[in-house]
C-alpha cells in the first residue's frame, strides 16, 4: 500500500504513527495551499517569487504542525492511558491549538483554538463510535452534461405531433 494512500483509520488507535501522521498531513497541506493561494492573491500580495514562497510556507507549515501535534498527542495519550476514548481526541485538539497559539503569538487564541479543535475531535470520535458520519456525502445532481437531451428544461413542453385544439366527435 502506498504511503500517500494511507488513511487515519486504517490501523487501530495507538498504532502506525507515521501512516496516521501522513494521513492527517495530507489534509493540512491541501488546506494550507488553498489558504495560502487566497492569502497571496488577496491579502498579502507579495512581490516576487521568494516572498510568495515565504507566504506559502508561513501558512502551510503551521497547519502541518497542527495536524502532526494532534496525531502524535492522540497516539501518545492512547498508549499512555491504555484507553481508546474521547479524552485522547480532546488532548490532541488542545495540542493542535497550542501550535496555533504559538504561530499567532497569542496564548488566548491558542487556548480558544484548542478548545474548539478539542470539541471537534470529541465529536469526530463520537461519530466513529456511534457509526454516523461527521460530514455526510450529499447526493450529486446533474443539471447538464452528456445526457442533457434527455431532460426537458422548458417551462411548457411541446405539443404532441398531430395535436389539434378542436374536439372531434
């Protein structure tokens, strides 16, 4: 199995730290690159290649650190406590929040982010334990594409061939 295809729940809690870290870091890289693009184009507007790469590193690096802190803290808490429960995810959320606070040089923001991420982690763990989805898939609806001729999008359909308005007796 390729390491880039690893998922967080491929192995039980407390095992495969590297695979779980890669799995969470993939999402952090995607979010970091997306936010960095918005930041570079609309907010910071750096001039040149190196300042642009610096903004990408400034935004993406701490997000990867937050994902890694969550994963490693959750695994360490699972192994230290010997239990697989919601408290491990709460501790992981606070660890990720502490990285956020260090990034922003604001301990209050780190505490608030840790509380938010910890609660989100507890809700995610509850969804895994109880079997419901945290972000359920929505059914996709197609309003165009290859089969557009099969759908009649007019307000009033055409009259059938041979139709007349007179009643015939």
